[in-house]
C-alpha cells in the first residue's frame, strides 16, 4: 500500500492508495475506534460499493445515506438530507462520516462534517479518478449556489483518505478523462516531469493500466499535499491549484451544473489560461499547442462550449473567490511546470481569449 502524509500539524492525515482497500477492515478500524459511523454515498456508487464497504465495517454497524448523484445535487437539499439522517440516527459529536464516492459526495460530506454539531470527523473514500488525484485531499469542502460554484463551504481536513484504485474499473471513460484534467493541471503548475510523463503515458491511464494509474495518483497527491502544507487556507500559493478553474467554474455555472463534467470545464479552462498566457508572452505558442494536444489525447475539450457567450463566461469569472477588491485574479502558466497568480493582465487580451480570436 502506498501511503503519504499531509503534514498539517495536529490536522495531519494519511492518504492510502492501493487496489482492494475497501475490504481492509483493520485500516478503517484504526481511524474509527468504535465510534458511530455513517457512510454517505450517491445512487450510482452505492449499488456498486456500499454493500462491500458496509461488510468491511460490520463491527461498527454503520448507518448509510444515499444521495442523488451529480453536480446539480451538490446543494442545500442534499446537505439538509445529510443533517436530517444524522439527527434521526442520534449521531453525536464523536460520529465519523465516510464519503464514499466522487468529488460531489466528498465535498458535500466534508461540508456536512464541518458544520454538524460544530464539526465532526470524516474520512474520504474517493471512487473517481478526479477525487483520488485531487478533491479528496486538502480539506476544501463546499456546496454550489445558484449564483456560483462552490460558493458556500469550509476548510475541514479529513481524518484520512482511503483510495481503492479497484473502484476506477467501473468508471465511465468520460469520467476517467475528467480526472486526467486535474493530473495535467498538476504537471503544468508544478512538475514538468509529470507533464512529460503524461505525454508518454496518457493512453495507459485511459486503458486503466494499474501501475500508470497508481503513479499518476501518487504524484498528483504529492504535488497537492506540498502546496496545501504551505498554504492550507489559500492565502497565496494554494491558488495555483486553481489553474483553469476560474474559466472552468464560469463555464460550469453558465452552462448549468452537470452539462459538462467539472474536469471537462477545467480542461477547457486550462487551454484558455494557456492561450491568454501566450498572448501575454508568458508561454510559447509551441507549449500551448502541446497542452491542447495532451488535453485532446486525454479525451478532453480544449475550447469552451459554443452554446455560451464570452460575456456569460466573464460575468461568472467576476464572481470568482480569488478576486480581491473587485479585481480578477487569474492563475496562468509561465512555461510548462510553473504558474503564477496575477491580476496584471490586459482585459483586451482576456477578451480576445474569451472570444476565441486568432492568436
Ligand atoms: N474539494 C476540492 O478540493 C475539489 C477539487 C476538485 C474538484 N472538486 C469537486 O469535485 C466534483 C467533481 O468530482 P467528480 O468528478 O468525482 O464528480 P462526481 O462526484 O459527480 O462523480 C462523477 C460521476 O461518477 C459516478 N461515480 C463515482 N464513482 C464511480 C465509480 N467508481 N464507478 C462508476 N461511477 C462512479 C458518480 O455517481 C457521478 O455520477 C466537483 O463538484 C468539483 O467542484 C473539489
């Protein structure tokens, strides 16, 4: 089993990665220590894996709650269902929630754990590539608001992350590609070697080669952990992890949640950030083309959807959480393997990028 620790003082926690961890009773028992447990899942993941995990945890007699799947359900109503279930079962402050699912279940469960009785523990059990490489790590939890993505949330670190790579076998190809978007992002912001490795091995991930998947998950978690350790609550450097997300979140919000997958919107956002960087002479046109090519080979879009207008995207970008004093902050690549947050960009160049004007 590959294990690494996110070093955050008394909020430090391990990330365990291996095939078959859903059946590892001893591993879970170490964290649960006879406390009441409630497994939160969604209506796609629960039929696949809930019974297996409940069997693993049978000595804890876990409660469970199944939510409707998908981004459009990362909302107040799902959050309220979690609170209602916890209160109905009489769970107290010593209870532990288990988020069994993708980033939607993870973000919802984490936020519920942050709020319920002023904060209880939770364990991330991510089942999508995206959640194994990204969303289960770092303690960002949230729900969406109709006026913006992830607008209501909290920083609340999990007790542990337990990633069973066997769960990826049931993942539809489109979801696998969506996870690749966040791995490509990691390479772009901090690790040129990971980017080069992806150029050589992207097909192996799409074919679910276990060694390739485990390597990509480990590298991405290591990059994210290092950044989170330096800046847990995103006062500075952590914003780099949002490369492509200002554009991506705006695309998701403008399209309506669930139309494009989060990873797909991020992929288009990465290519738009890279295009703006070329216009600003931060990135070579040849590097931009390599980024677009890699996204394409990963089965991802490298342009925004044609059904929304540049003005719609801009409207949502103006609501981004990184904006300060009314000024938009963007994460842009400075070559491959390095990125910076900047508010110093020419709005005309952003306009050209949103409009898709030729480079
Ligand atoms: N907290 C963070 O730091 C962070 C980082 C990145 C993304 N996110 C959030 O994560 C969410 C996206 O996560 P996601 O891509 O995992 O989406 P998701 O949770 O919606 O999962 C994608 C789909 O796959 C299904 N699914 C999950 N596991 C499966 C499996 N093993 N087999 C078959 N189907 C499976 C789900 O039911 C869902 O329909 C977004 O809401 C995004 O904002 C959060």
